[in-house]
C-alpha cells in the first residue's frame, strides 16, 4: 500500500499539471500563479526536485498531460490536468450528460495518441514504467491510462468522480466510455477531501481504494490545493506519531484541527491549528 509521502508526491504532481512550462524548466512563478496556486515555499521545493520531460495540450479537445522527471534518479511520472469545467456548472441539469461525455472520450483518444508517441520516444517514456496521477476528471483519465497500459504501475486519483452516478448515472456512462467498468482496485488510490460536499468527487461509487483525507471546509472543497495542504499536515503528524496508520492520523487531525466541534458546529479551526495544537505545550506533550 502507498503511504502518506507518496500521496503528497502524487498530489503535487497533479497540482503542477495545471501549469504551463517552457523548455522543460520549472520556475516558481509557473507554480505560484492562479492556475496552479502553490505557496512560494512549496513551489520552490517542487522546482528543485522536478523538471519536465515533455508536456502536451491538445488544441482540439483541451486534454493536457505532463511527464515530470525527477532530477535525482530520472524517474518519470505522468500527470493529467483536470478538465476546466467549473464546479458550479456541475449543478446545472443536463451539464454532465451534455458536456463531460463529449469532452472526456475524445480527450482520452487524443491522450492515447500522445502517450503512444511518448512510449516510443527515448527522451520521454520509452522502456520505462511510470505512475499516473490526475485531479478531478483528470483522475478518470489517469484510471483509464492505468487500465490501458501495462507500463502504468499505479494510478492516483484526487477528488475524482465515482462509478455509478447519482445524476442520471453519468459517472457510470463516463466509466463505460473509458472502459472502466471492471477496474480492479489494486494499485489505484482514490483520495478525497472529507469536508463539505465535493460536487464532483461525490458522484457515485469510487474507483480503486478509496481514502478519505481530513481537509478544511472551503468555498472550493474540490480544489487540489486543499488536498495537498492537508497531506502536508498528515506528513508532519506521521513523523511525530509514526506508529499511527492513515485512519488514526485522520482522527487525530480532526480532533486537533478540524472545522467541527464536539456538537457539530463550525468553530473555524484549521489544519494549521492542528499542527500548532499538536506541537504546542498545550497539546500532547510537544
């Protein structure tokens, strides 16, 4: 089973896939803009660890994928950007059936053509296994890549739609279009934020192994940056309490820093307060 550190790595890659990178070089301003929304320290750390082997955005379907390369060791990771449908649009009757299906199937076809080219390119993915990650509907495409390519060893999905939807079975239709109906949970990790009502990730049953991550309540609970921030807090807690598993860490973080108090009302606590409370003299011994 993958651990917290791997979840963070893959979440950051999924978040960085929203960036546009020139000449394979990653600079901090490419990561701190509104599209990617990384804090400066996170962006600096990311740019020190990663470079871009190649990036592709299809001009017709809009599908966008980036092959990131670790500067240390040269391992390759595929990250797929989510579609640009806004969460508010998901509420409109018919938007799912009329918008997502005509978009995502051609997107996967375009992605396959590019991925096949990358697998033949010695400078990109030729002769290499890789993991694949994606946020939102990019997670569907990540699962489809995992299902379709033996070279894809693991898939990491962040706030991705489920299978067998609540709105006209659209999630099931998308799953069928991409051939995901009988996906085994092995090596597919489906991470979802816990707070609020995630409009997209709340649809249907979940692909792969479903993992709930304690997040802050926000006006945009679907955001990948919220999940990345939360996983960073998990990493801090896992170092302080290495014997705890992921579920136990969630309960501990919820107790110290969730947005709920004991009777269920909001008390405006944050994940930052979870770190402060846990490490302060008034916490539990630190």
